[in-house]
């Protein structure tokens, strides 16, 4: 019985750890990397969300933008009106009804956001999927906002934890 409980705990921990990812960065050529770093030296503009044909709730957008601003402040890259434009182009989006998430848990599917961030003439991918009962789309949106800021920090040459 103890072995089953430990195994279940380990599987749960691995699933939760897999949900919070980091941005997928394509390595820039050295000469291009310098151009991007210079373009980001004065910070970035406010994150624009291009949801395409997806209907993303205002609450999810608020969570994403809040996490983005919090992480940008933490890593020291300013968000200013005159900064480099930054846009998240959402390419995949899925959400579960709250009742289904609570009643059925992982059997109800997952919440998911995936997209490409465009900034300073380059881009990188961000994505997160949530399958837990506790977290919903808000957790996924916060993770994508944090990944977006961390990716910009990496491009700007800032040390990101």
C-alpha cells in the first residue's frame, strides 16, 4: 500500500513539474544577438496579445499580463511606452469548464495556451498545459506570462532564474 502511495505521489509530482516550462529559444547568430540586445536595452512595450480566432477571457488575459509585468520587474527589464513592441501570437488555446475540472479532474482534459512571442525582430515559443484540479486556466496563463518575460530577459542578456 505504501509503495502505491509513493508511486502515485511521484507521478503527480512529475506531471505538475512538466506543466511549468520555459520558453523554447532558437539560438541567434552572434551578430544578430547583439542587435536584439541593443534593441531591448531601453525595455519593451506592454505585451499585446493576438488571440487570433480564440476567445480568451479577460480574466485569463489579466492573469497573463500580471505575471508578465511581475516577472519583468523581477528580472529588471523595464516595460515602457517607448520600449520595443512585444506581441504574443496565440496558436493553440483550450480551456475546461470549472465544474468539469473540479468534478472530473484530469479526466476532464487540460487547459492549454501555446504561442509565439515576437520582439525586437525575433521570436520564441511559449506554452503551458495544466491538468490539475486545483489550477485552471489562470495558472496556465500566469506560466505563459512568466515564460514570455523570461524569454525577453534571455534575449536582453539578463540572468533569469
